[in-house]
């Protein structure tokens, strides 16, 4: 429930996220920065705590993880996190599988961290390169054909992915959908095998179909349900000189309970006194996943390939030492050069045993999202 009533008590800055001085700006907000909110101005850094229990986060180098598709063409992506609305997986495929795939549990949205190649689909050939988002609709039959080993972050949603509803900025910002790449219809040639295998991607059980003909034999198609790719170089980053905007302005696509965002290079906030990096928060209603694609924050390099999980209710944010550094470098740094893929989920995420057992990475304080 939202309210028109905004109250104030004690020592606070005049405006939100500006001129906080020696206070620590901690946001207690509902519904991912869009609901009721309280800004708590603390004496101490709320991220400085000792944790006991099972609600801790995960900071893992995805380059150190080994999906079975990294070494075996018949292998599968590695499941990292899941809840009732989505699954988050890692793929490092270097060779085309001997079979095709069909996800019967949900849409797939894959981010290409490194690598290139194409997807064979019922709609035709869809090329990909680093920085691409690749969308594969539920029950579409496809096969990935890498030109080189490809590092993919995959978000599988049980509901359909869709772009955010047009708001005050119109239909073309920050995501101009006319810039997507769509496959051209292509009936793929048979290669002489007796049967063509299609494996169902499903949460429970195992199903395989066998055709005596190529499963991608489509001569033509029309409609508004199709795979596509979109590169983050074409994403328009929104910003403000006056205030650090909430993460949700960078929303790219969403499904029920799942929100995907692009944090990309942008001009840094220019006015004196404005906080230029995210404030402390515990994002009460959402778990947060951050995948570090590259770039830097105020001169500090990002830990490329890291995946970080911050459970809802647990304080996170860039610690105080880094905030003070950003303030000192106000006149020196004119841009924020980060490249981070963010996934927020309404339900709590469960880390799989392989993620819980993985070596945890010490993330530099200056770049923790």
C-alpha cells in the first residue's frame, strides 16, 4: 500500500540521497523501490556485521564453475539458483550438441558474457556475440552452435518474459525494440542420420522425442512470438545529474516475479553533495543477483565473471570506505563505467549445493553493487 503521508523525525538531510555528511543513508523500501519507503540515517555502516544462519549470500567466480556442457557436447547448463518463478543457470558450451532442445517449463533469456556463434531455431538462424541478450520462447526447439566457447548466464522464467510497459518516456527508451535481431525463416537441411533427437528441458523427469526428419524444417513463419537477440550496446542508459536513480530505471525485461536489469556505463551525477553510488538497502521484497560483465567504478576494475547473491532482508550496498573515496574523486571521475547484469526475484532464491560449496570470492568494497 502506498501513502501520500511523508513524515520526518530527527537529524536528516534536506533531500533524499544528497548531502548526507557523516550519516549513513539506509533505505527500507517495499516492492523494489516502488512502494512505501523509509530512509534511515544511521551512525554506523549497516553492512558491517557477523552473520550466522542460512540466509547468507553467495559471491562466486563463474569461471571456476564447470557445467557439464563445458566438456561434454551432450552436457547441460549448471543450475545455480532457483525458486518457483525462475531458475538461473550457467553454460560454457564449446561444441554443438548432437541433439536439439525444447524448454517445456518456461521462456529462456540468455546473456552472452563471452563467445560467439548462433542458435538454430524453428524460426531460422539467430547469431549471437558478447553483450547479446538472446530470448528463446517457451517450447521453441533450438540448438546452440558456438563458433567459440560461450559463457552464458541463463534466466529461465515459468511465466513469459516481456518488455516493461511503455511509460512517460515512450516506446523507444531505454529499450528500442526495433533494434532486435530476428531470425530469417530457414528449413535446415537433413544430414543423413536415421533419427533426430529433441530433449525436453524440464524441472522434473526426462523426456526425449525422436523424429525421422530434421526438427527445424520450417519453411516460413509469421506472428509476434519469436526468438530474438538484443545487444547491450544499444541500450539507452538513463541518468540524472541531480540524484542517483533507483536500480529499477534500468529494467530491461520482466516475467512474473523476475526482473532483469542492465547497469551500464553512464555519466556520473555531477552536482556537489549528490551520492553517486547506490545507497545502503536491504531490498525487503526481492532477492538480488548481480553478474559482473566488466568495466570499472571510479577507477576500480570490476571482478569480471563474478556472480553475487544478496538475499532479501540482508543489508547490502557499497561500504563506507568506498563511498568516501567516490566523494573525494568527485571532480576527477565524470563517468561510471560498470557493466553489471542484475536479476531481482520476488520469491527467495535457493542456491544449489554446488554454489553453496563453491569457493567464495572477496569482492572489492569499491565495486560491490
